[in-house]
């Protein structure tokens, strides 16, 4: 229920994020890495297992962070999670968007809607299930974690955001970064911003922009941040890491592409079905946390 989701969110705020290599004292230098993926792959996974493109993106990040922690020989229990701060859009246009099929992205626009409604960004804490070894069950748990937000009616359709804001992914990522300022650094381990961009080519002086990679500033005490933006059929990741704490930032970038490939392979398996259902390997059911 919505009330249960609100209570769960309140408990998440009160709990501290566990100790993790994602927490670090920051140096003055950074390491950057990028990952390239295709929007069609996210839609294929969504169509096979249900949810939204944004759910799939968060599941991809979960799988990548899991692989990165394992590469560092971090012990991972099956119930292990990494708390991510995911800025979400809050809009008075939500009622209109609820009637549409939604591929929600977590960030909103700062510009005024045509009706004069203000745009806002709200910080949402989501526990990424990095202890779950099965990619499809990770996605199922992400879908469950995001359900209360979707049920609240505050999510805004991605196409509506783009039409209202024009070409403004940098502004939207900046708003997402600003949304973290009201929370203490121990309440979350990672910031993930996801901003929809135009699904057509843009040009400057006759030259076509082929790709764009967003980068999110690091918040105090956090070793890495992840930002992603869709543009013209692609989904592009920018990973910003502290130079000392994230010497292996390229490993995390490679694992993002591998994590998506794992979900795409699962979506293409005979056990995967369309229409919102999902595979349940080994006859198990996900334990929603």
C-alpha cells in the first residue's frame, strides 16, 4: 500500500548506510570513465520482465556495483545492499502522466511547465540489491523498491519531461546533485541521476552531436557518482570517481555494459515472457527487502 511504502521510506531514512569502499575521504583529483549502451536494450528487458526503463537502468547499476565489489574481494551476503540516492521528479503534472505508459527517469526539470507549475526534484533512497546474484531477481527487487514512488503518482513521463524542458540534461543532472545536499553523507553510499534526453539528432554549426556523457560532482565522503542520459537511441554513462579511492573506475564502467548484457541475454531466453511477467529461476520467488 502507499502507507506501507511511506513507512518503509521513513525507515530507510533513519537507517545509516553500511560501511563500504564507496565511502572515502576525498582527494582533490578525479578519475572519469564512460559506458555506452543502447536504449533499445533497456526496452527489450522492460518488455520481457515488466517495470520501466528506469527500473532496468537501476538494475544495471546494481549489477555493475555488485561486480565491482566482488572484484575488490568484498564479502557480499545474499541480503547485502548499497543505498543509492536517486533524485526523482515531483510535478503537479503527475496526474496527466499517470494516464500514459511511463518510462520514468528519476530527475525532473527546473523550468516552469506551460501551466506555470513549478518543477522540483526530491531525493529518494533506494537499496540496490547487490547481494543478489541473479540479474532478473535484482530487477524484480528494484521494481518492488520503486513501486511506492510510482504509486504516489509523483513520477513524470520521460517524454513529457523532455517536451517541457527542451534540451536540458545538464540542468537536470545539476538539480539532482543539489537534491543530495539536504541529507547527511552516511545516509547513502552512491548518487545515481538518470535524465532523459531527446531521441533525435542535434546539430551545432552543421556538425551532428553523436554522444553525450554527463558527470555528477562527488558529494563529501563519497568515492564515486554515476550519471546517465539517453540521447538519440543511446544511453550514456558518466562515472566520476575520486582519484585515490577509485583507481579501478574503468572496471565499474565495463561492468555497466556487462550488467546490461546479462539482462538482455535473460530477456532473450526461452523462459522470459512478454507482457510484464518475469522469469523465476530455479522455482524461487524474490525476497523483497
